[in-house]
C-alpha cells in the first residue's frame, strides 16, 4: 500500500482534527502518501484530493471543527454515486480510505469497502450513538461544553427561584443529556430511549417545592421532545416560573478536551495500521479501554442502549 486518503463526514465533532492529524502522521511515519478529501463524500465526488504533509496538520490538535471541512451528500447514497466515488479513488491511485464520522458516514464507508476499496471508519460524533465502542470522538467535549452552560444556568436559576428546562443535542441517543444531567445535578433527565411522563416530572417538581426547593433543572435531549414545548407545559401545569434554554450548536464547537484528543489520536493511528494490515470494512474503536476493529455489519446490527445504571443513579440522586 502506497497511497491512502482521509475524509471527515456528517456532523462535525471536536477532535476530528486530532484524528486527521493522527491519520496523516501515522501514514507518513509508515512511508505512505496521504491525501485529504475536503467536504466528505461530496468532495470525493468532486474529485478534489489534496496531498497532506506533516506540516499540513501542524497546530490543529487543539482546534474544534475539521480542517478538511465536512458535508452531507445525498448523491453518495446512490449506487451510482458510490461507484463514482470508487472511480475517483482508483483514478488517484488511492488504495485505502479512512472515514471519520458518524453512523451515516459509516454506511457510505461500508459501501465503498463492499465495492473493493479497503475503508476504515473512525467514530466521531458528539452524540455517542455508535455501537461497539465506549466513546465517540467529540462526546466528551460536548458534555463539557454543556455542563459549563448548565453550571451558569444554575447560578441564575438559584438567584431567581426559577425552574429551567435545558435542551441538549441528541436526536436518537440521550447520552449527552444523561451525562450532563447527572453531572449537573438535574432534577429530571428526559431521553429518547426511555419513555417518560411529564406528570412524573411535575410530581417531582412539586415534591421539591413542598420541601422548600426553589429552583430546578430539567435536561431534555432534543430527540425526547422540544424544550420550548416542555417548558410551556410545565409552567402551565405547575404555576412555577419556568425558563427554557436550547444549547444548540455551541455543543459542537470549541477545543476538544484532552480525553477527546487522546481518543482521536489513538483511533486515527489505529485506522491506518488496520489498512496496512490489509483490513477494510471495519470501524477502528475502543471497547472496555482496548483498541478493537469491528465489522461495520456488527456495528450496524448491535443495539445501543443508554447506560441504565447511570440513568437510575441520576434519578436516585435527584430524589
Ligand atoms: P452525525 O451522527 O454527526 O449526524 P453521520 O455520519 O451519521 O454524522 P449523516 O448525515 O447521517 O451523518 O451521514 C453523512 C453522509 O454519509 C451522508 O450525507 C451521505 O453522504 C453518507 N451516507 C449516509 N447514509 C448513507 C448510506 N445509507 N449509504 C451511503 N452513504 C450514506
């Protein structure tokens, strides 16, 4: 193997740059030529491949976003698009590809692998919604960003005796809400994977008020319901002064935490080593603290569950 390429795809996540750096530097360390493909699969279809040098990834390990940019590309979901992507890679002499992104990006990577291009996926998405790996790149930073916001909201909630509903990201997975809710001492945590009843939330709020509690925080994952609607409902049914904060895209930005940088460096380097070992069609992940290569098929078919222990613990501690 002499030439490999790397792209970032789907939603951006802090730590993607550290992963790109690790891919480029590990590749060059092993004597490979490494090419960057800007703007994910769209860039691939456009045929824009850029040679990456050691210096091209200098000073990026601490930066959020992705220097390769990212995009969503409908065309690549079609067989024709995938075939065209394969042709572009072959025309440029690329013999292996690293795709840094989430579940959707892995589906594209799997298609390329099935067409004969050795492709390895590196899990990077703030939602932590990929099976068979402990953590995805970006999750730790997103949780850190959200918890800093919640600590600030708590200050104002306490000063004004207010109840706050804080909506965090997580369309299908409530991991951000669960971790932020537990770490932020939230009274209730609403996540898409666990059915909930707003009457229970109200009951808990009223029980708190009865024992002299004057402020509360409810964390809701966007996939569990809209913060605005939940806030309105709670205000109407309790008479409490309820305010809503939607954290939004702030959770995607910012310098990655040390933990995300370490994970991204490990997984980026491991992805290249897998390609060199002749592997393809796999995710480079870390499970129970150890690096592991898992077939995309297995990743797609393994159900992902939120951490039930943490969920119960958060509930117990917010009694
Ligand atoms: P995030 O979890 O942050 O949203 P993601 O990688 O899951 O990231 P998606 O928008 O689902 O983001 O997918 C990114 C891109 O991957 C899509 O725009 C498309 O180009 C490609 N992709 C998604 N699903 C498929 C599929 N079934 N087959 C081929 N390519 C796909």
